[in-house]
């Protein structure tokens, strides 16, 4: 199994439990690790034989921007389920969702979820 990484993907979302968090979209960062069989693409050098990581990134950004979740845990879980559903050739997805601007005395707050079936 091979991996594709999408790192520090940025999106803005209405996320949070406090009233002030529900007024303006907040910056979120996503680190996504995808396990899939990329061996055919490695041999063929044909884009049609691999995962389109631009489509994956676009799907994550779109879902985050449309989200009304209160918890980053809920959004992360939803995103992983969506990725696995939309891209069935993916075996495993690990997603770290960071909310970097939420605590004044911390650089970042994040959750990490992993789902799928190891081939």
C-alpha cells in the first residue's frame, strides 16, 4: 500500500460551541494521509490510474465551508466518512483537523481520526 499526503490544506468554517464562534468562519487546517494502491499509476505514469488529490482537497474544502458542526471532532469524522464514500479505491484515511487560532496561549488545537480497512 502506498500513501498520498495532503498537508496544511486551508479552509474556513463556522465551527465552535460559543456564540462568538458561530458569527464568523474560522480558519481550519487539514493534514490528510491516504492509503491506496498506487502501483498501477507508478508503472503506467498515467494520471487516470491514480487518485485525483485535487478532487479530494476540493471535496474537503467544500464540506468544511458548508459545515455547521459545533465540534471539530464531528467535522473530522464526517470528512473521513465522505472521503471514503466518494473515493472507494482509498483503503485508509487519516485526517488531522487543526483549529490554530482558537487559544491565545497555544499554537494549535487539533484532533486526528483514522478510518478504513488495511488492504
